């Protein structure tokens, strides 16, 4: 079972790397549900099971991310990658937060911490997504030297355990 989650994790990592190599402007033409452009910032969202990092040894950098992988509950690892939509340049110095809300319930809000993976920065944290359902995910971004926040909202259909 653990091997299955490791495969999912590495596929997700490769997907993010692959998305990084695409021209962000061309991606707008066929925007997937996990992609938005807000005020010139291309925002890619990934949602993967938190279990994929539970088996890492304590010395592994991912084992300690966000205070360590959760050991209980139906948790997901929310990951956001940011790019300047005009240049395709990765945005690595933002302050990012996220909120996950199941329809009809209050949102769980957290800072999305910067994570350096394969020499690229993404932002992430663990969130609860119990059971099957539709979740609204709100991402809030503050860029240095820019006034105010950018906000994007995504809809995620979760099929948890």
C-alpha cells in the first residue's frame, strides 16, 4: 500500500515539474480545474494523500515538512506552485495561505509553507478532507512589493477513505 502512495507522490512531483516547464501563457488556453491566472500570477494547485510521506525516515527532508506527516485522519497535502504568467518565471518569495472548506462547514485556514523540491519552491501544508465530497480551496497570496493580496478559489472533488 505504501508503495502505491509513493508512486502517486512522485507522479505529482513530476507533474509539477512538467507544468513548470510549460509556457504559462499557452496553458491558459486549456486551463484545467487546478489552474488559474489571477492578476498575472499563474497558480497551480495539487492535492495528494498525506500518507505518501508517512513512511519516510526521520532524516528525510519531507518527513519533517509542516511539523511532520500526520499519522491519523484523512489528511491531504495541499501544494501550490506560482509563476509570473507573462514570463513563466517561478515565484519563490511569496507569502501564501490556504483554506479548505467542505460545503456547509467552516474553513480550515493555514499558512502554506515554502518547500524546496528539485531546486524549485512550491508552497504547502496538510489539511483534513474526511470522506468523499466537494471541497472549496481558497488560496491567498501576498507578493513582496505588491499591494494587497491575490485570491483564487478552486473546487476539488475528494474521494477519500
